[in-house]
């Protein structure tokens, strides 16, 4: 009998969580407009990779689990990527407006990107306030199924992927800001 009660409680919690996430999916999908229409909101949160990437300053490493507790906009990019050049300043605007305890933008240059080339890319595009982390052997990118650049992934506070966009988007648009605000408020 005790097992039956625990099973019943577990099922009720699971069904409630699924219903709550379904409402979140509908809300996020409704906020997509213009270039953000291509943002794919997953029907269920997906685990992210635990592969390490290199931090910009000290050469140390981190994983995405180090950012649990925050909403994360993870952007995979490269110095040779023309669409990255267009969207990176817009992503920097999101960090400037929303960055803090609840939200953080992680930019990870994946593949062969020289440190000097990364600095030059940021300088030429007037990008400040974003990290210059790297994934030179593409371990994180490969584990996260990055099939082209740029790819931007939205991660909830629990550290799970909830949405992804392949290609560039207008990340400083009203739609993008509404999505980030919604995720900060409810996720």
C-alpha cells in the first residue's frame, strides 16, 4: 500500500510538471516573432553536455553545470562566421540589459579560432561585456549537436536546454527580449 501511495504521488508530480512545462512552451512559442520564429522550443527540457570548455582569462575550464541557477543564452560562434559578426553585437545588448544573477550570455568560439583573432573579432564589432570562452576541439559543440554556426541555445535554471535556434537572429528585438524576460520570470 505504501508503494502505491508513493507511486501515485510521483505520477501526480510528474503529470503536474509536464502540464506546467507545456504551458511554458506555449508561452515561449507565442512570444516568437520575425527572425525568432525559427527558435525551436522543445516539448520537454533536454539535458546539456557536461563537456568542458576553456575560460577566456585564466585558461581554466568550466562546464555548463557551473551556470545552474541562471537562465543562460549559449551562443556557439567562430571568427570566420559572417552571420556571427552580424548577431554578436545584438547578443551583447541582451547581456548588457539582462545580465546579472538571473541571466548570463555565454559565447563560446568553437573550432580553430586564434586568441588574437577572437580579440580582433570583438574589437572590430565593438563587442564588450561578453566572454571569449573557447571550445577548440569542439567537444562541447559536438556533444550539443552543433551542426552549423551560429547556434544559440536557451538553458533554464535547472541547466536543461529548452530552446535552440540555428543561424543568426535579431537578438536585440522586442521578441527576443520578451522571451528572455519570460524565462527569467518563470523558469
